[in-house]
C-alpha cells in the first residue's frame, strides 16, 4: 500500500524533532504536526527547559554581580534589576533556538503542518487547523510525541496572575519580593534558588516528607545547607488548606497545616507557584477508539522500542512518563525511528541515565547512591572532593560544592557519581563515560586531566577513595596510631 508519508509525528518537541531528523537520515518522508501556531520545537524551547535555564543564567549573572560589587544604596536585586531586562536577555536565546529548529527542519526536508493531530486509524491522521479546516494524511508509521502539561491543583485555581504554574511563572512581568512554591521536586528547587538569587524571599511548601528523595544523602545535606544560607524556608509534610487574597495587607495568603502540628499556619506572599507534577497530553488524540494502552496515570505504555500496543503507532517523550526530560526525549524519538526504519538491534538499552538539576548550585548524578549500594549489600567505598580544593572553582568564586564517587571496594569499579556544585550537569558525563565502559576510579588517577578544571574533582575524589581502601593517608595514620 502507498502512503503519503513514512512517518507522521504529532508534536514538535525533542522527541518528535529527533524522530523526524533520524527518519530523514534513513531517507524517509516525514511530516510533523504541531498544534501551536506560534512556535515549533515544543515546550522544551518555549515553556520548559530553555526559558527556565535562560532565567537561571540571568539570575546567576545578577547574583554574581550583586555579591561582588554590592549596591551603594543597599537595594535588593529585585529593586535594582527589572524583569523586562531579564526577558530581553531570554528573548534572543529563545529566538535563536527556534530558528535553529526551523532551519534543521527545512534543511532536512521534513514537512510541517500546523493544527491539532487526531489519529483516525493506525495509518491515518487528521489535522484540524486553527480555521477548523480538516486535512487527512496516510502514513506507514505514527509517533505520538505530544508531551505533557502542568497538573492542576485540587483545592484552588491557577489564575496565571497571582497563582502561577511552571509555564506562567516564566511570563512574570516583575521580580516578586515574596514567592511561595507548592511542590518539592526538581522544578521547585530550580525556581526557588533562581528567584532567591534575584532577592525574592522564597518559601517552599512541600506536601511530601522531604525534598528530592532520590538524591544521595550527603548531596542532600549540602543542598539543604545551601538552601539555608539563602534563607529559603522549607515546610515538609504540608497540607494546603486554602489560598486567598488579603486586600488590607495587599498579599496572597496560603493557609496550611503540617503533620507535625495541627496548628493552622499562614504564609504571606506576592505570588504562589504550584508545581504539582505533569499530566500527559493524550486527550482528544483518539487513543481510546484505537485501543492504545495507557497506564493508570494516562501515560502511554510502550515497549523498549517505543512501540505502543497498536502496531505502527509509537510514542516517546513526556507522553510515556518518567524520566520526562528533554535529554531522554531526544534519544527516545531517535530510537523509535531506528526501530521503524533501521535495525532494532542497534538499540542499546541504557538504564544509567544522568539527571541534571539546574538549581543554584547545580546538582547532577548517575548510578547508585551510597545508600542504594548499601541496601543492595554491595561493599562500596566513597571518595570525595570539595569544590574549595579546586583551583578553577576558586578562580570563579564558586567554591560551594562536592563531588562524590561510589565504587566497589574489591575491584574499584565505579558505580555512581553524585555532584553538587557549578557545572555539575556537564562534568557528570566524565563519570558516565567511565561507568559505561565498566571503568574503575583508577582512570582518573592514571590519566592527565586538564588543569585547572572542575573535572579535577574526579582526580581528588579518586585519590581520596583509594586512600580509604588502602587505609592510607594522614587520617588513617592517626586512626592507626590511636588503635595501637
Ligand atoms: C520548567 C521546566 C524546566 C525543565 N528543565 C529541563 C531540563 O533542564 N532538562 C531536561 O532535560 N528537561 C527539562 N524539562 C523537561 C522537558 O521540557 C520535557 O521533558 C520535554 O520538553 C518533553 O519533550 P516532548 O518531545 O515529549 O514534548 P514537548 O516538548 O512538551 O512538546 C510537545 C509538543 O506537542 C504539541 N502537541 C500536543 N498535542 C498535540 C496534538 N494533538 N497535535 C499536534 N501537536 C500537539 C505541543 O504543542 C508541543 O509543542 C523541563 C520542563 C519544565 C516544565
């Protein structure tokens, strides 16, 4: 049977974009359907990754400038700098990313159509454009890469003026003096530290018992110290009772209880940011009629090749659930295309995904934490390097941080790396490479690493770890002396 396209991709985010690019490399005819009439590239460029990182970069610049040179009139950054200027900083970054995506699409001869994609059957997609005009296309394969949207709170509404979600906060026209964030995950910690760098007084109301429960304990302790230094207040185990406006005090009030006390507490704030998770964009796609299976939370169920329960229909990116990252979505979209047109055997299952948290300071990790290794009864030793021992960190005034290696005591094989400190999300990849090749911590000791760099932390931590294994070095000499 002859189809209009080899693949139709619904959604132009990282998963859809990379599937399109890979498909053209296989010489296949691809069509991207994008619902937004303003932009192409998905929430990655327009609502999530890139705009939040641009805001972070501007906030860091302001923080560095402010802490280095202060202000002769004692003003806070939010009194001195304007959101308009920060938006101006962000604008060319987003425009250039958007242009790059458009250019790549044109250069690779991927066709695009604007409108809402609806799957009619396993080889037919209908597009309804903004003038309600319908067009139908046939295709050999379909990729659903429609992403996700912010989940809605149960007991209050998001008005996008005072009460914001993680998309509308990026449209704020001023830097708030006070911000209450309801949440306890990655996005919460990123926005909390970004706004704190702008001088905003931030309060986190976390409904769970702790923030970022997946972090290595020691990294978490360092993060909590950094958060305390910034005067960010965290309440865990909270139950939000009500949100209301106090016109007399011209503020918003969040009333909450914690499980520790039954006492009603209140936070006065200018804005509230609700970060209550994500919901997959699977509505009005026609999935129910087709029999595409989803999990209880609505995420599309896929196998290791990103095939759904319906032959010829694939899904990738946020719409299939965790890890819900642009980084992973890029890979998933490409692998789906490899399965459609290439060889599935080329697909390598890699469970060791790194994560990057773009808080200030940055956090990144891969592999087992020390606690997970102990729970698995693996005999591990750790090696640590503190950023204040790194010349590069000294030069950049970025000396808060730690890099921790987790490795097997018997053969020194590296099984986890956990970093808090600037450039963490970049330098994690050195550890990732060593782990991917089943390397040991000797790699960092035996190789010459550029100096001064943040990567030097690997060498220091490897020496530190090796000393522990051999009970060598000043610390162990003292221990041995005492025990003799
Ligand atoms: C604040 C924030 C910060 C983040 N920071 C990071 C980070 O630092 N690193 C990282 O790796 N990830 C980050 N992420 C996550 C990242 O943005 C997402 O994981 C990624 O964008 C998901 O890609 P996707 O291709 O699945 O979908 P998306 O990028 O969400 O794109 C989906 C596209 O599909 C379109 N669409 C939806 N339904 C239809 C339909 N029926 N027809 C046609 N088009 C449709 C939408 O308009 C959209 O353009 C962040 C997210 C947020 C919210």
